[in-house]
C-alpha cells in the first residue's frame, strides 16, 4: 500500500527515501545505471522543455499564437492552445512509439512498468496528468511522478 511517506516533493528530492544500498528503480527491477535505468530528473526536465518549445512553434504556425516574449504577449486562452498542442503531441507520440521528440533527443523512453511499450490508454492518462502539472512535481522514491504512477509507467534511459 502506498502512503504519504512514499512520496517526496520538490523539496526533499527523489533520493530522500531511498535506503542505503538501494537505487532508484530497484523495486521495479530496473538496473542502477545505463540503458533501462530510471531517467534522471534533469534529462526529463530538458525533454519536456524541448517538447514545449516544439509545441509553441506548432501553435504559432497553426493557430497564430504569439511566440514567448512577443509584443503583444499571448493571452491566457492562447497559452492553453500551446498546452493542447503539447498534450496531443504527447498522446500520439508516446502512445504509438513510446517517446516524444524531447524524450528522443535526451535518450529517454516511456514504458509500462511490467516492460514493453506503454499502451495508448496509459499514454492518454499520463498526458492528462502531465498537463495538470501538479502530479508531475510529486514523485516517489523511485523518481516516478504521479503522472507515471497512476498509469503504471516509467521513464527510462535508452542509452
């Protein structure tokens, strides 16, 4: 059973509750380092920033959403267009090939905890929670955010 002590926060970091001699992903049967190990937070953050930048460019091209720091700035509704583009991009890419553009560039992949590619439904649930943002900043001792725990997925290194 999962209780509140299993979850860290952005203050404590994912290694706070990992016991000595254990590594992130050991409970999931993942290696300590290298391909197949839990992806580090920094790589995941850079990956989502790359995806966000691509979504901004797509939203600019398709919907005329102003680029960041433009004058006049984007309205709140236009910001949600970018979020929608990001969501569609993630559902389609993670649900079909297991990786988004940012993940691919950073050498990451989303997979089911039991192994194999994440299903389309897992990708959909994961993306909805990712777009809500808060589940993505609450993680457990394995470094998995709530947006990965709920659909039972994990982001791993591919290289």
